[in-house]
């Protein structure tokens, strides 16, 4: 368990910092996945990602103890989140194997924008939402080409991403530490959900230490660090604010490309970044934070 002292220290860190850390690691995971795609199917990669993350959470949080001691209402939420996590990752990898990643990103971006739109209450926040949507679309540079089946899984991934945000906020409502324990339980359920789909495809990786380490890297970078940071951010940010911040993901990818890979952005990408930054600055959080429901979730 996380000690009271550590919880106090985490609460002093602005929630936006946790989101930025999540955004950074969000783009490190695919670097490991590239190594795996040449040796294992996309569903095998999805299984390795979930399995390695589940093992980390099992060793770190012992989440089965929370699952067994919590109410049935909370168990239903954890089961739902686990199934969503497993299927969301599978749909994402199937989609990017068939259509361009930028297109998958553009379709996925529709999810948080929809949530932000549902929670927009003032002309100021509606303006911020429109700016973020425009900037994110410019940054994704989507090209609608590829197989129809790829689009089916891309839109499925988008819908599941919406559910992840909604359910993730539910389990984070009474604090980041409790949310992390629940996330660990959900990740174990995700492993059960995705195993019938990808376990057999992942078996060829087991005798190859380098590829196995790459699979662990995918899980840690894509499903442990980002999801933990998401919980720490969700616990203190309204859902609309968090959904709008997700528009920073394509912007952060462009900035990382400049700093690390020396990939200079196009003019349209610079305009997109400016749109997103202005949107985040313009957005105003609700004066009344969501109520905490420690006993119900």
C-alpha cells in the first residue's frame, strides 16, 4: 500500500504534471511494440502488453485482496473496466495493423472531445473545446485510407476509450492511491478478458528473452505508468478538464519528435499546437469539484 506520507506528497504535485508524465510514456510504448510486430501478431502484442502490466500490478498492489473485500457494486465496475481495457488494447492494435496510425489517432481523438462537449457549460469552455478539436485534427494529419475492417476496429477503440475515461474517473473518485489498487484489480480482469484472443499468438515470444523484455517494456510504458498517472490526475481533475487535456497528446508527440528525433514540424502542425495550447489556457475548470464517493466505489 502507499503510505500516508507518500499520499500527502503526491497531493502536492499538480495533477497536470501526472497527465504530462502519462503523455510522455504514452509514446514510449509503441517504440517497443515496433520490435515485436515483426515477430508476433498484433493480438499477441496486445496480450503481452496486458499480461506484463497485470504481473507488475499483482506484485506491487496485491489487487485481489481489494477485489475480494469490496462491495459487489464496486466489483461490477472493476469487471467492466477490466473488460474495456482488454478489448480496447486489442482493437487499437488490430486497427493500426490495417490503417495508418494517424487515422486511428484522429478517430480515437473523437472520444475525449465528445466527453468534453457533453460537459461543456459555458461559452468560454465551448470555445476552448472547438479550438482543441481543430488543433488536434490538424496535428493528427489523418488520411482516410486502408481497409474497412480497420475503421471498424478504430471506431470500436474510440468507444472503448470513452468508457475507459468514464470508468477510470469512477474508480479514482476517492483518491489516487485507492484508484491505483482498483486499477490493478481491473488489469488482472483485463488479462482474463484478452487471454482467449492473444495468448496463443504470444507463445512464440516466451523462449526469446529480448522480445520478452520488449513485451514487458510495452506493458510498463503503455499500461502501467500512464494508467497510474491517469488515476492520480483523474482523482483531482473534473472529467471535462481531463478529456480536454487529452488533446495535448498529439501536440506532445510533435514536440518529442523535435527534441529527441529532430523532426521539424510542418506549419500546419505548429498551428495545431498553438490551437491546443490556447484551448487548454482558455478552459476553466468547474468551481465545484465532483463529490467523492469513497463508500460506493
